C-alpha cells in the first residue's frame, strides 16, 4: 500500500486580526524533498510550522501530516528543530541529556533507565558529531554545539517529517554547514520530508528542491531559479525588487520588511 505524502496542505489560510498572512496555500511535500520557506518578518513562516504541529489553528483549509489531520496536541512523529537560542550557562543538563529528551522526554520517572534507550542516545550523539562534548554542561557549549544536539533530539524518533525553524540563526559558517549537512543526510538516508524556515537561503541553496516564498499576504512556490527572480519577487512584493549574484551568494535588494521600515536587505539579515 502506497504511503501518503508526509505533508499535504490544501487551501490553507491564516489571519492575524484583520491582516491576512496568506491564503489559498496548496503544498504537498514528498518523501526526501527539502522545501525552504522564505519571506520577511511577519509573513507567517514560523506560524506555518506551528500550524503543521497543530499549535496554531488555520483560518481556512486543512493540513494532513503523516497521513492524518493535524491535531491540537502536537505530534511526536514530527521532528522539530527550533531556532538556535543559547541556553543559560547554569542549565542543569549535559549534552546527552538534551538529546535524551527526544528519546524519553514523554515518560515519567528517571531518564534512560532502559539500556536500549541509552544506546539510542549514543547513536544519535555520534550521528550529529557530538561525542566530544556530549558529557559537558550544555549551557557551556557553543551555539553550534548546542544546535547539533537539538538536531539529534529532533531525529530521535526517525521522523518522516522534519520541521526546522531558523535552525542556522547566529551560527558561523562552519556550524551552518555542519547543521545543514546533518539535516540533508537525514532526509537522504531516511526519505524524510523537510520544511526549513530560513532568512538566508545561501547556506541551503545547493540542497533545496523547492522554495515557498511568503510576502505581502501572498506566496510563490517553485524551483529556486523560478522563485528567486527579480520579476517574480517584484510581483510578489508589489515594489521593485532585484535578485543579484555576489560570487556564490544571492542578495535580494529592495524587498520591504513586513513589520519594519527597512527597504533593503540581504537574505542573511532579516529575522523571522
């Protein structure tokens, strides 16, 4: 029996007060596909992920994740990598404890009392290259090290659908490449579908299959070359926008931020 796509969004719309963030969104993400979600602040990128997780009700339309309608309780079978926010230095967890939350965080009682669970944590730590710092206090680790551990936590249940919300924010280039490599390897090895929100397309440009660009209450969906085009983004924003190449990087100039007064930005500068 053929399995349904990991993610199916049909006729979806979302309003915030009297403002329409987006409407009429149809998106099916196939196994092994990586779709990047771009757009200015306030365009509804993170809200879209919350809707898929069942944490934000749609104004219209529907979402099916892993073959089932989304519920308001969240779904442990969906992996989730949050934005990189440094944990306080006094956080009373080791690196492996953070990963372990993805394995046994839904259970009561002492963590990792089962040998199989401890072995699973060790395999995840190795998979994300965290062996050297797995037993150190997590609050003393660098942002990149913490984010590797969060990826390990998100992969604990071998998710068929992985949602990533600005996972590269505040990371240096080397750690951006490391985290992107981990996500890309997981979807290639397991066939998981990935929806990745980012304010900078450049670190993932070579991995992305399609781009969903949200702006001005509208959206554009297609191959990167189709979406990251001056004419397309000008039509989407309703003002002149230019897509320029600077070496191996793309720069978008003239795209107004949805909530601020900036009128020029690179994809690496606006925040979700």
